[in-house]
């Protein structure tokens, strides 16, 4: 192998089809090595008989491990202005999507969402970055970038190359757009990076717990003082496990990346980032194996790896897995976005979309108040406006005329509502000021009713049809 090739492929990835990594874990702390596995509703601990005829226990599921491999690359926000955060310094500059709320405050980000770009806070939200796509929904932008056509196969190579520019994490962790408007829900990429934790020959460690209530030891259901309200002392069982061998298993399907038609440079970079995520999850004490649950903390004792040769299909027993360090982080540097002076370009790396709840508080403006409604300057048209709206046709009124409405929309905090009230104070009874204050209060009440109905999974009555008789 020439020096040029070695420099182009410093981690020796080009001949790997699938990479397998296995880490032996040890319970962190003292005692008999008890740990608390993940539990599933209506199932409990995931015990099963393996292909070797032995008993096994799933300690951490592939879905949970995927979330953890995302989280170990992330730094949480440190203040109220931004609790979402960003990628850590080693991953900063890799593209992702940031969703902001109706006040342009960070709300969530694609690496934090279970469905990534398909998240409801991201997919249908309009793009905020300057450019030709500003104001378009993300799904609309993706449909163009993916070159999707009705009654045609999904061009997965085009989808993959576009995701490298928008959010390359989707290529490692998979993505599925089940929206019918996006090729009928056929845009789907399988995980390239996967992992789980399992325990060999698990032995149960059964014990109990007690929640004490020294004020009210017994419960009284008739008085509304039952255990469901938090009253009384409760005694119950708990189950942990021990195991002579707990291991974390990972797989990186590098051939899948090649099949997307990605360049060798991008394939190497994505593989290096996958290895970085694995290495990080094996050492991280909060989101990694060191902090799975309060009573489930591990340390990594040893790490072995092997691979399937991409050309021969034969197993190669040893791969020198790179450690955390500059060699590894430099290997996925081509995923980052840089300015001409080689400094990181956050404007290119972060695509911003604005999520606005589809909730409106709407009241009709009476004739004597037209032209005198005050909407606070601090509120943009995305949040409040006075505008003409044509009601929906009904049997009673098939050709309705447009009406002037005060509309509150998006997300309104208690502070927002109070500021709007201050902008429209009550005056003397019967005055325009008093009527205007009442109109504002009615709009706030209509908004709150819809917000409450949305939170409870219901549907508020439509103002336009509220007075219509039932059939």
C-alpha cells in the first residue's frame, strides 16, 4: 500500500465491509455486581435463550443505544435563553437542524429528536436561514433536494448525498419519512450504526422496597387519600440481575454507505464518526455506559473488534480500533462546515426552522372598533395580527362575507399575554378602550381554550360555526 493511499485512509477503512466491536463491561462500584436492566411495558426484563442455548438478558436496547450515541456528542445549553445546546467541540461544525419557537428561542434539535428530521417540530416547520428556501417547509425543501417524483423509485443516492449536507447523523442512525407527501412514505434509510448491551447467564437478585409515610401510614380511598395520590406507606418487590459477563456490541455497516454512492472521503468520515460515538459511549459517565440508570452503571474493561472484508466476504479477526484523540476526530473533519479562513461556519452547519403550534385564538372585531385595535409592536405577524378572514361556507350561509378578526397564534406564554393586556388597558366602562381590552381578553380566552383542547387531545369548537344549529 502506497503512502498516498495510507494518508487518504489513515484508519484502514477502505477494505472493511462491516465492522464489529465488542466491549466487556463491569459493574461499577462495590458488592456482588447487581445491575438494573431496561424494562419494557407488559414484559419486564427482556430474558431470552440465545442461539448458543444459554440464557441471555437484554440490558440496553438498540433504540436506547442509538439515543446514547447521539447524546455523547452533544452539550446541553447552560442558560434559559438556550437550553437546547449544540454539538461538543470535537463535533462542532457538523450540520444539523435547530428548531426554534415562535419567539426564535431554541426549542429542540434533530440529534435530540427520536425521529430526527421527521420530528413534528422540524419536518413541517418553515426554514429561517436566508436564501431561496426561506419560508418553505423543510419537507418541501427536502422533496426538491431529494428530486422526488410521483410514481417513481426513491433516488436513495440523491437522498444520502443531500443528508450529508443537511444532517449526516441521519446516515448513521437511519431516517424514515412516513409522510404521504414525501414519496408516499417510501423515503427510508436503515441504520448504519447499531449497538446493544446484553448479559450472559443472568441470575436474578430479588429484593423489596418501602416508601414510608410517617404522617399517614394507612390510606383512605373515600377521603381521596390513596396510594395513587401519594398517601400511605407502600411496600413492593424489585428485581436486579447479576452476570458473569456483560458486553456491549456494536456494528458499523460501511458497505451500506458505499452503496449510497458516497465518495470514499465521506464514507471514511462517517465511519470515523461512528467509531468516535462508540468510543465516547464506552467512557461517558452520564449518557454512556457509566450512567445507564441510577442502579445500572458500568465501566469498559476491554474492547475487541473484527471485520468482514468488503471484497472477499471473509472474517478478519483483528482490527486496530482507533482511540479517542486527534487522529480519530481529524478523520471525520470533512463532515464539518468551514469558512474560507478555515474557521467553523455555524451559519452553514445549522439549518434553522421555526415551529409554531397550529393553534389560534380568534375573535371578530366589532364595527365600532375597526381601525383602533392595538397589537403590541413586540408581537410579529407570526404571533398576532388583525386581518380579514372569510368564514367557511355553511348550509345556513353558503356565500359568507369576509370579517375582521383579531388572531393570536403560535405559542403564547403568560408573559406574552400580560404584555398584550398592558398594551390594551381598560378605560372607562363603555369606552373604546374598555371594549378593546375585552376583545383582547376574549382572544386570549379563545386561544387558551384551544391550547387546552390540544394538550388533552381534543378539539375546540370553531368560532365560525359555534352559532350554527346542530343537524
